[in-house]
């Protein structure tokens, strides 16, 4: 059990550093971004995340992982939530996320609840950030920084870079070696990955 907690703590720290240094926008993020436009945003997110974790304990880790998958390649832009359409291949069902990333239903519940109270004023990327933060605090891992809010979707989306730069759960030895080599461009070494 201590090994799982230690591993999860390392993952939290890695995610924190990734988000802190990678960034998703040039805009200044703020912890009180929605204080006037949607003051009930934070309690709504926390309530729904808490309810989801009480129903299924793994959901906290799943929401944190979903945030990681969103942020890893091109920054925290909410693109992991995109569905396929007739003219667009979304990221949600891309190979690395299919049968792997979970928690979309919780994020959809949050978006629906917030849309009723604050129509059209919130960012889905911020919903992901808040759900990850609340997941970590609810399962009593330490998230020591308040996430800056105010993310906006870029208007461009590169499906190929997202799909080919993040791995799913089925990495074999050779795939693992290639994965480590491909991440040198991201300035990530094998030592950055938890085993």
C-alpha cells in the first residue's frame, strides 16, 4: 500500500511540474478567474467530484490521469474531451485513450451542472484542472498549489501530435524503448517516468 501511495505522490509531483512548466497559454492564469462570472463553479465541481469518488474510489485517479492526458502534448486545452464528428477525428477515442482514459462522464456531469448556473462562461480545460485538483485533495494526496484558471481552447488542434505523442496502457518493451527515445525532444528522460 505504501508503494502505491509513494507512486501516486510521485505522479502528482510529476503532473504538477508538467503543468507548471509546460503551460497551455500565454494568458495570465488566476485562481480567482471565475470569482465574479461564476462564483459557484468551485463548489459545484468539488461536490460532483466528491460524489463520483464516493461511488467509485478509482475515479479520483482516473480524473487526474485524464487531466494528464489533456496536458501532456500541447498543453492543457481540453482537447481530450473532443468527440469524433463526421468531419473531425476527436481525441477522446484516439488509440492512447480508447479503453484507457476514463472519467468523461464525471466531466460531462460537471459541465452540465455548471452550464445551468453559469451558461457559457467556463472553460472545459478549467473543469479538467479543477476536477484533477479536487480528486487529489479528496483522496488525501497533497495538491499544494491552486490551479490558475482562465484557459481557452486555441482554435487549432493537432490530432496527429496528440495521438502519436502519448502512449496508452499497452506499452511493450520495444514500444517502451521507442517511447523513451521519442520523448527526448520533450526533454524527458527515462528517469522522469515512474515504473
